[in-house]
């Protein structure tokens, strides 16, 4: 079997071993593939693995020998699954490989807003502590999480882990999900209550027509002025101009984001100039442990296909 990996660098920039995939066939690995390189590189492949490379109908129609597409991610909107199905191509994805890592990043963003550890460290190394007249100082308000209310929009694998961490911090946890069910320690509420009662609103829901731009001017206006928004889900869950305006005008106190509506962001994205906004470059999923797990699961998906029993199909 010929296996082509079209954008391997994202999953493995050099710190992992491709062995789980290599043992399944003859493998060609490309760190990145431009759109006009895809057909030539994937020609003759039985299987391709991709992370964010777009495989459109026009491209798939030029790959008559392709039998399998393994997405090395959970999201698969970069694949024309209808075209894949009509061409007899199996498409699989990998789920729940990074839940613990994303939950951890959620709190990394929150603690960055609450404690500003990096800002204070930079201040120390800039000589401000050595020059201080006092034994300590702080450059921004410091906030204790205990007793605060964490409001979760979405309560799947990641949201549930975020809830447990919040409870360990002594926070109260309320959550909204489309089909609620009782969860010990968590109060299930309506969406309006999330915005009205929460000190922290954290997004962990899928991107649907209902949830698209759920963070918008109307809902932001319902929030407490000292509240913050966190997004480690999908960028389009937020109306970015509305959030930037809310941050500039003090409608809410801050935002911690790992995702944006366009990635990489355009230079004119309003959040890049917004105050009290911490942004990381979509790294919540990318711990070494999560990527190692992802590679193993992607290999298991491919092996199951080779054996004639495909799993985790999305086509």
C-alpha cells in the first residue's frame, strides 16, 4: 500500500516517530503541500493522511486510485466528504485524543488573565523589582478563582474536563447544552443564565448554525463587567468585531482565545489590537502527549481500513 502524508509537519515537526504509520505500507511524507502540488504528490496513492490540506471534489476526481483519506484531526471540513463517498473513498477522523490538553490550555488562558504571570515575570527581568521601593508590586489586578462561577457552553469530553478542573479550583460550575442531562456538581441552565451569572464563559460546543457567533454584542451586553470569555473550540463561535468592541469599551474584562475565525489571522483582525486579550496560535491540541496519541490513533484507523473493517468513518 502506498501512503502519502501531505502535511505531516503539523502533527510531527520532528519530535515523534512515524513508525506506527510506516509499518503499514510504503510511505511518502511531505511537511506541507501547496494546492497545486496535491494531485502530483498523491497520484498513485492508496491512502493519504492530511491535517488541514483541502481535498476538494476537483482534486479527488483527479485521484482515481485513492481509496482512503485519514484526517489527523477531529474536524474534517477540509474534505469534500460527499465527493469522497461518490468516488468510493473512505474518510476517517480521530476523536477525543486531546481533551485533557485542551482543558489544560483553557485554564492556561484563564490563569494568564487572572494572574498575569508572564507580564510580571517580564517586569522582573526588565529590572522593575530590583528598582522597587517595596518588597512586592503588581501591575494589574489579581483575581482569585475560588467562589467564582464558570459557565460552560457545551459539556462534552472537553467541557466535562474543564468542569472538573474548575470544581477543583473551588469554582461554581453552570453549563448549557442543547440536550441537558444531570451531572453531579454542575448546574444545568439556559443560555441566557450562562451570560448573566458567569464570571467566566468558556466555549466547548460544536460549531453549528445555532452556536455560530454565540458570543455577540447582544450576549456580551448581558455579562458582568468583570467577566471573561474563553474559546478553545472554534473561532466562528465568536463575532470578533463585537468582542473587540466589548473589550475596548469595558463591557467585559478580558478574553482568552486559542482559535480565531481565520487561521492564520488576517492582519486586520480586530482582536489583535484589543486590550486584555490573550491569544495563542491554536495550540491547545498540540501537546507532545496528545500528538503522540493522535498519530497512534490515525495509524489504527488506517490499519482497520486495510483489514477491511474501517472505524471512525465520516464519509
